[in-house]
C-alpha cells in the first residue's frame, strides 16, 4: 500500500501525436478485395494522389475532443432556444418583416445542410485516405446537427408565423427553391474531389461567410437571439469546414501538377454557381433585415474582395488564379440584391414569404450604400410600384420567366456594361436550343452538356403539366403553399396583423 | 502589401479573454466590433497563445476550446498544444 509505484505514468500524448495515432495507425489494408473495388470513385475524376498521409487537419481534432466540444455547443444552444421560446422572444424582434428571412432560411438553406450531411457521409466513406475521411465524417455529423438545430429553432416561429410549415416538401417543388436544390444536387452527383472543391472550398471557404457572418450579425441586431445562436453554433463548425476546404485544395495541388488545371476548372465553375446562389442572401441582407448592419456590397468587399483576394494570392504559388468571371461577380455587387428583390416583389403571389417596397429611410440607406446604382436604376422602379399600389393597382407579373439551364434562376440579371439590358446567352446542343443567364453558366453547360440537359426547370415543368395543374392556384397547392396566408404583401398579411395586435393592443402571444 | 489574416469571434464571456490576449500578443492587429461578434484582422500573421488566454481567464484553457466561440477564419491554420497560428504564405 505505502510502497511507491516503481513505474512512472506514461507521458500524456500531445495534440500532434494523438491526431497521428487516429489518422495513421488505425487504418488497415484489404486482403479480400482490390483497393479500386473498395474505393470505386477515387480515380475517375483524374485527380492523382500519391501519398494520402500527407493530408493533415491543421486543427488536429480527435474524436474525443470532437464529441466534447460538440456536446458543449449543443448544451449552450438548447438553453438559448428554451429561453427564447419561454420568454416569447419573437415579440421582441425589430419587426415582423424580419421573419421572412427565416422563411427563406428554413425552406432554402436548412435543406442544404441536410444535403451536405448526405454528401459528406458519402465522400467520407469513399476517400482512400484516412485524414480526409475523418474530416468528412465529422462534417457529415455537423451538417446533420445544423439541419436539426435549425428545424428546432425555427419551429418556434412556425407556431406564430406563416410560410414555414412544410419546408422539405417546398424545397423539392417551389420554383425559386430549385436554385439551392440544383446547386447541391449538382455537387452531390459529381465525384468526391469535385464535391469537396464545390462545397468545402468554393462554397464554405470562399462564399458562405457572406451568409453566416454579416447576416447572423444582422439577426442579432434585429433581436433574434435564437437564430444568432444556431447561426454561430453552426458557424463554429464552419471554421473547421473552411479549413478542410483549404487543406484539401492545397493537398490536391501539392500531390501532382496534373491536378492543377482540373482544380482550377472546378473552382471557376463552383465560384460562379455559388455566386448565383448567393443572390438570395444578398436580398436577405439588404431588403429583409429591417435594421441594417452592413450592405451586401460591403459584405462582398470584406469577405470576397479582401479575404478572397488574400486566399487567391496565397494559392497563386500553385498556379491557381482568381476564379473566372470574378470581375463580373464583383460588378454585380451593386445590382443583384435589388434585382432579386424586385423579382420577388413582382412574383409575390407565387412565393412562400411576403414582400414590400422599401421605406423612405431604407431608400435613403440604399442611396448612400449604393451610390452608383440605387437612385439611378432601382429607386425609381420601387417608387413607381409604390404609387401603383397606393392607387389600388398593385403590379404583379403574370408571365412565367425564361430560366437559366444551369443555375435555374429566371433571367433577371443584367449586362455588366449596361444595367438596363438583361443578360441572355444561348447555345445549341443536339438540335435543341438552351438558354442561360450569363457566360459563366453557359461555360458550365458546355463542359458537361449531358448533365445539364437534365436540369429541372420549374417553368418548363409547369408548362408540361408536371406541377399539379395548368392554373396558378393548382401549382401553388402542389407546392403546399397556403394561399392567402403564405404569399403576397406583408402589409396585408396575417403576420402583420398579429404583430400589430401584440404591439398595439398588448395581446398575449401565447 | 501583405495580406490580412482574420479571425471572427462571438461576443461571449470566454471570447473576451481571447480577444484581449490576441490584441495584446499581436500589436499590429485591428479589432472591429459588430453586433454579436468581433472581427480581428492582422497583416500576414496572427498568433493565439494558450498561456496568455489562460492568464486572462484565470483558469487552464485548452486551445481547442476556441471552437466554442469561433465564427470565421481567413488564413492557413497551424495548431499545436501551446498556440494557434494563422498565416498567409504569400
């Protein structure tokens, strides 16, 4: 009992040693099947990997640490969600208009989190190297957590506000939700290396900061503590995902020179697809947040021009350049939020969230933040619609728009050199004519036409009778859009009437 | 011109100590405050030292705890038991 132990306790392993044990020592070789049968997707994209052990997660996260920190994040988040709902936090938002951002979030973004969960589970199985496999498996679990926490958080708002009752059904059917859906389906139906370039690098590293950082800070400014908390809880995983994105790109580039042109082509493609997808985030940032933190233009400058510029300077030593058409995306910073909101205003009868024309104070803010575009091109249009609406002649567009074959966005964006002219491109393939919103989308089509001829274009589907019927009302029913409640102007909505009751007549929200 | 590396942290109680440590250990860093978060930019490199953070928190601090309040990063990461370094190689 009292005899001192004659051995010393082994030294505790440091971070690098623990990570190396996890990612080097635990894998095994296969004796019953050849490697190419175990990992059937690892070669066909043409990416050459000579040494999988050269991949290292710079955070060196091991499973024990992963579970510990993720559990702590969940405990913090669910305490906030409980507190928010117990205290009727929705009453303290800046304005009911804000909730329309959550409607877009739960129908257009949360399903992407779930798609990412599936995508990372797939590539996390199919990479021959252990380091990337573990990083992808952790990310797959993270993405499932994001989908779940978003559903849990937003379910509280669904008790009071319209438009959030059937997000997964809507994601599969509603015309504007084909944009995020086609983006992710495109990535998931690519090979594992393209998937990581698409989602981990181009989307997470280069572009999602524009969603989660300024928008979530905006949610905080608009009194939505619950959304800020799930947003930042997700974003704390996102930093690790971004790191995977950067490391996998560097890994591919360092493994073989022949990988460089393949990676550059994917960066070009996925930057452009991601930029188009973000037009909806641009609109959320500028138009849907009642209290503004920063304009879309400022966000673009901070997170793409500055941070992306530094990133691509760093990658230039591998021969990687800024994505093709990045100048066009940067020119778009003055326009895309206004053009997208104007489109939803015209099609408000067919959207599962409400729209409005900006207030005078908002117009003044836009004029200040967009000195080269708002007063000249967009302010007068909103003024005109406002006058029409005041005289009982609210403008809505009954035609169905031409849709881009690749991004599936209606052709609403304009030429860089002339913001009054719609940008349209086309090409012929096997005797059929295909239409595009931009050179970027047409290039993507021309590289893989057999993939994109299969795109689900909502307008074509409606005309073919695939969407519940020939009339608007039947199509909206097929979307599960609750007509007269989910759609049309905010001012005349049930959301606005309920908000008015809470704040003017002191009605108990419970 | 050297590129800026950046880190964005939530405005939490622990993050205050981290921000304070980072700003002291990186004299060229600049902090910008936004609702719910702080963005720190630094030319070329940014170091987060475990000892400086633990000192301010008055308790032991595992560097990986930073994952609880991290919002965003820009730069290549290198982490060991004592410090996290963020840098661009260009």
